[in-house]
């Protein structure tokens, strides 16, 4: 992972190493759908600027905001399997 301002250099460096970077992944702050949507929007803009087609963002609690902002992959384990048991 990296800070957004470091993403272009990271993607370029990985490409120079022979890796085919296809997209970005991000997890938004939990508990605030408006804040999550804003974070997803910024990640989508970054992926677009880097010409990356895949965008993995959103989990069960915020998948609607992620899809609205362009997610191509969402993680919905809790919606499918329920909450994790306590440790």
C-alpha cells in the first residue's frame, strides 16, 4: 500500500519490474457513508488518472457507495457469511 500521492511512482516502478498492474484497491473509513463515498471517489479519480481499469473498493457495509463511485470489485464476506466470531 501507499499514500495516494505515491501511487503513480509505485505503479510505474512495478511496471518497470515487469508486473502488469491492473488496478487499485482501497478500504474506506468505517461508519460514515458520506465520507466513504468521498474516499471512493478520490480513489476512482486516481485510477482513472493512472489509466487502470480495475477498482477494488467497498465491503458489505459500504458497497452501495463503492459501486456508485465505480468499483469493479467489492468484498462482501460479511453479507454472505455473517460477522466473524469473536476472538
